[in-house]
């Protein structure tokens, strides 16, 4: 009888563990956007995502705050205008028809409204500009590169704190994250290059938290910070965990979370 009870208990625990692991995996949010050296994890009100047409959609405000453009939105017509890299794009929620520098064009997808924010394909904003776009289909990651992006309102904040001596700017590939808002814990999942044996003090993720009222949090490099931990889960995989401040949404809230993935001296 005791043996049967023990076996049943083990089965229950195994199912509970499987469910817990499944729930944890489901809680992870894939990272789909990298701008210069910065992975873009969270953008209020939702992270960048790939739609049914395979296009990466970003909140309209990201075009200004992270890419450095100028945006306007007409709530009555549900139409947005974006000026970025000497190119003007006008798009309307629910319509594939856009205007590029005054010329009509048709997309294969449509901008949408999500949580009172317009989301639109980032590729239409940068097509035929001198910005570099690289799509990684295996990772579902769009890499954008242009010198001007570093001067954008958000990434400029990191630039002022970036005193690290970088050995490899692309040593780690940040794949997904899990943000427990109640506990204020951010887990970032990453892979690293084969043959690399990262020393704890050399791992530079340094997430930047930008709040709605313009304040931000990023660890300075003047002294070693212990406000995070790194777990090497298996060969080539790790989890970076950090506590972050979540502010009352009625007063202030987290607007952006970005992170690098570098090896430093």
C-alpha cells in the first residue's frame, strides 16, 4: 500500500513539475528585435511581435524613441505619419495602403491597434533607406543597424553610461525573457558561442529600464555591480536574472526594456 502511494505521489509530482516547466516556458516572451547592439525586449504596451504575415510589428512610438524618427498620429482617421531617415511613411490602422514620400504603395499586411497603441511593420519604415536590415528566420530576429539609432532618445541614455571595454559585442544571443511584474524580477535567456567560457564578471547584459516619465535605470560601469546573477543552465545556455523596479501604473510605468549581450574586460 505504501509503495503504491509512493508511486502515485511520484506521478503527481512529475506531472506538476512538467506543468510548471511548461508554464515557465510559455511565460517566456521571444525577443524579435535588435537595434545596433541593443536587444529590444519590451516596448509599452507590448513587445515587438511577428504577425500572421511574418512581418515584425512595433508600437508607433518606438519609431521615434528607439529609431530616432518623428511620429504623429491622427486619432480621428487612425492614421500615423512617420519621418525617418529622410523618408515619410503614412499608414492607417487596418489598411494595407500606405504612402511613401507621397507615392501610394500596398503592403502585404496591415497596421493594427493593440491596447490603445498603433502597431505597424518596421520594415516599411526602413525600406530603401541606408539602414541595414537583416532577418534571421531561424531565430525570428530582425537586426537593424544605422549610426543614427544610437542617438535616439532611448539608446542615447545607455550611451552615456557605456564605459565598458568590449571584447566581443555579439558574444551572447538574447533569445527570450520572462518578466515577473509582481516580484520585479527579470529573467533573460541567452545562448553563447561554442568554445566560449564566460567568466561571471565578463558577462555584460546590463538591461536598461526606461520609465514613462523619462527616468531610467542602468548600471554604471564605474564599479562591479552584484544586483544580478547568472546561471549557466547547460553548455551554451544561460539565464541572467536581475531585480527591476516596477512603478505604480497610475504614476509611472516601465516603457522600454533593452539589453546588450557582450563580453567585456
